[in-house]
């Protein structure tokens, strides 16, 4: 599937979506996220860009803030447990590179857990471009200075909740609890700091494939099962109790199998989100004026990102670790390589000549010559040996041997991929 990604996305996107809902295998998750998000294409379109940003000094204003946040990201994970370890160093490199790539946005603390999860599945350069895609395509405006996009999405979430769980919506309205009090960390961190790890990975698999509607669905499922019945509201008589309930959710509703099933079955579509977005944007403009940050339009998932990619797209194919001659058979293929058209034509002519010669009766002179020669020489009427299948000459053995050797560049990329997969 990954070797023919563009064809699968164009013709069998539904099957890709179903596989993401079932869960991407851990050995393929890092590569699949790169292909789904378009980070792989970004990397190929900008060779050397990350290295250039990595070598730049960076803005001291952001570097100090990033440095203080490094030890807070998954402190019990083996990658980030030691100060100054390779995990924290790569996290610093990725976040610093983004502040240079988008200086108008700079750094937001919610980007750190996003980048940390990516680094657990891929090298720093690939993680950087996936972070760029999340910030620009999946969640545009979330990490800007005014946080206007997350405020709009909070209103969208609250409006959708009225249809999904009227009981929870009525309770939150009566308590006058602003959506920003409970959904900001959910959405900005894509639930990386809320759900159990197995549930985080399953949510991210679907999020990269289907877009922000998965984040909305997860939020709606959590609200519905935390506050969606009169029995559950008996212990939430005030604002404080309600917020505490949402901060310490029941493990049952966050369990992987239960949560994924509920998210898949919840009927919230991209069209509903976009329609509600227009309504909330109009209300915002009527009450607060125009938005100060101009964010690019949000793209709903991998297919929308693929269709919106400007300019010629490079063919997404993995770099081979073994290079073979052009006429050599591929590993696992049956039979020998097909000869070229010119060789096939010569073979047919030679076969015709041999057949015609055999059909003619021998003359008396030919009979005498054949009996005199005996077995001293080979028969002259046998078709010549196939030139394609002749044994190679000794001097040609060196190029063939070298053709099966690993190139230095391919080995490096393969070893790096194996390390992170």
C-alpha cells in the first residue's frame, strides 16, 4: 500500500480509512503518518530545509521557553527521561526549527507534546514536517498568539453537543462553563495528554486519515459519557465539581476498544463542522469584529491534503537498499528476465533458418563429408546458443557484484528507518 500510495489514495481511500480505524501496525505507524499527513511530500519538496533551520541560531526569546518545557513532555518515557538525552535534544531541534520556519507564530507550549509523540515514531526531520502539516493543514490557527481558532472550535463543539447529548449541553449551559475550560488541552494537544497511550495512538491513526472531525468526535464522546445522564450529574452540582469530573474522566470511557467504537459510530461529518464554523464565525464578527490572525483554510484529512497539494508532486516510492541492473529479475519474481525485442527477433530468424535446413534432404557430398568428419566437430545445424543466457565473461563479474552491494546513502536511510520503526 505504501509503495503505491497515490494510487491507493485516489482509488481506494475508503479502504485506507477502514484500516486506520482498525489501527495501523506499530511497525508501520511512523511511515503511515508521514504519508497520510503529506509530511513525506513536504520533505521531498524541501530537501535540506530542516538542516538549514537546525543550523541557524534561533530566537533567544523562544529558545528559553522551549528549554524550560523539554523535561515536562512524557517524563517517564525512555526517550525523554534524561535531561540532555537524545529525545530532549531532538525535541528542542524540532521546536526551534518551527519557530524559524514560522516566525510569525513562534512557539506554543501545546506543540511540545505533539512533537514528542511524533519523535517516538520517526526521526527529527520527518517529525518536523509532520508537525508543520498538523499546524498548517489539520489545526490551522490553533497555535497563534490570540488562540482565536481554538475559541471558535470551542463554540462549535458546544453547539454540536446539543445534538449529541442534550442533557450534557443543558448542564454545562446552566453552570455557565466556558468550553475553553475543558477542551483547550484536549484539542491543542490532540488528546496526547488526556487519554491512555493505546487510545492516543488509535485516535491519531484516525486523525491523520480523516482530519479534525475525529478530535471533535472524541470530545463529544467524552462529554456525553461523563455528563450525559441524570445519574452522573448528581455528583456535579456546581462548576468546580463539573470541571473536576471532566479533568478526571472515568477509565472506562477512555478505554481503547470502547472509545474507538463510539468515535467511529458518532454521526458528525465534515459538512456539519464547516456549517457550524460559518455560523460561529458570523457571531464572532458581530460581537468581536474581524479575526486578527488570518489562518489558512482547514483541510479535513489525508485525501483533502493530497488534492490541495499545489504544483507537481514527486512520486512517492521508497528508496531501494539494493540496486539491481536494469535487465536483472526483481527479487521474488519467477523465471528469467524477458529478452529485448531485438533479441527475440533474431532468435525467431535463427529458428526459421535451422528448421528450413533440417527439412532439406542431404546431398551425397554432404553425406560423405559428415561420415568423414565423424564426431571430431559438433553438428553445424544446431541453433546457436541464446545470447541472453550465455555465461558472463570473467571481466563482467565485477559490475554485477557491485550492483548487488548496498549504497552508502541507502544503507543510512534504511538503518535510520529501522531504528525508529
